[in-house]
């Protein structure tokens, strides 16, 4: 799954989602309406968490400047699947010149009982529930992040008519993981 990321210049990189990336990334869970809304958008315009946006911006910039590549593991779950994915980010010459190219692929997809809280069509309450944008864990307490299945069971969310509204943040483990990836790009030998 390739998402060419046009770079205007090295100081103002711009990463645009193309139709191929969009169609493959959602693997059948898309609608024409969401496709029209996302195709052509910059990758940063669709990431709601500012910490994740900044960490990816730093990583993409370092990949571009140092002509390196990096693999990043992440989750891209659907209500019915736990999807373990990897993203390869590299600088590559294309017909349009040097670009950041992001290739995503699913390594493992594990079926599970549908997690209604991940279904965007569900009726939502005013209550908020934070989910890590990278690993998809739910913030249960100030310091504890748990798998969505655990949160659903602990909070009785399986029986709720109106589910909490999901917000996105970053758990401390994922901030550390992505920060380390950026540091490794900076300190790795050529």
C-alpha cells in the first residue's frame, strides 16, 4: 500500500493521501462519502492527535533529510478485527522527483467479537473515552491504558445503548516508541 507523499521542499513537506492508499488502507470498510472526504487530503489533516502529528512530521523530515528508511509497527483495528500493521517510510525518487513514500501493510489480522465502541455509526453519549492513536489502547485511568476488549468489559460498555465518544491521544508507551524511532534516525550512521 503505497501513499506517495509529495514534498514541496525539505522545510515544508506535504504528505497527500492518494486513492490507492485510501482504498487499500481501509480494506473494504470505506464508503464513497468518506473516500471523497479523505482522498487528496494531507496525512496530517486527518490525524486528530497533535502529538502523533508532530512525531510523524519529525520522523518524515528526518527520513527525507538523511535519506534513510524506517519501519514503524502500529494498530489499525476495525470493530471485528485486531489489525497489526507495519509502515515503511522512505525517501524515493518518483516521476515527480524526490518524495516521501509510505507503504502500509497488515501483518496479522485477528478476528474478535465486534467492539461496538469502534463502530463510527453507533449512537454516542457526551462521555469521552480516550484511545491511543497508534496502538488503539483505551485510557482507563490516568496511568493505565488497556486493550479495547478490557475497557469494554470493565466499563460495562458491551451493554450500553449510548457509547462514549472516542477521542484520540497517545499513550506514554507509543510516545516513547515513536520518539525513539526519531532519535534512532538522527543518530544512525550513514
